[in-house]
C-alpha cells in the first residue's frame, strides 16, 4: 500500500507541476509584453508577405508600371511643358497665347452677361 501511495503522490506531484507550468505560460501569454511581441511578429510576417507579393506583381507588370510612372511625371511637369510649348509656338509667330487670351476674355464676357440676366430678372415672391 505504501508503494501505491508513493506512486500516486508522484503522479499527483507531476500533474501539479504540469498544471503549474501551463498556468505560468498562460499568465505570461496574457502579459502586455507577450501580446506586443505577438502583434509585432504578426505585422512583420504580414509585411514580408506583402513585400514579396508586391515584388512579384512588379516583375510581372513592368510595362504598366513604367507607363504609369511616365504619365505621372508628365502630369507633374505639365505646367513647365505647357509653358515651353506656348513659348515655342510664339516663336514661330502663331500667336497661340493671344488666341487663348481672346478666348478666355470672351468666356468671361459671356459669364458676366449671364450674371446680369439673372440679376435683371424680377424675383417673384409667393
């Protein structure tokens, strides 16, 4: 009986040690540092995965990316490009800038006439 009791105590102590170990790990997993570490590891893993996916897409779509960057560069440089075209046009004597000024002035006059018509209409109160 004494041997059985000793064996049962040993099993109890082993079970208690296992339970205490799992409880300590669970407590550690719930601390702020452990949660922060898991979040950082997850973000790092996701970032690496997205970077690899981006590189793969970029390798497959080089022409599209080059075209998009070209259009973006032209869009950002549209004012200097427009000024260069206008100055080149003026040097040839075409007077494109004068035409643009005249068209702008005529549009402004039309807008003023419309505003005057709106002002001249009598307001009817109900």
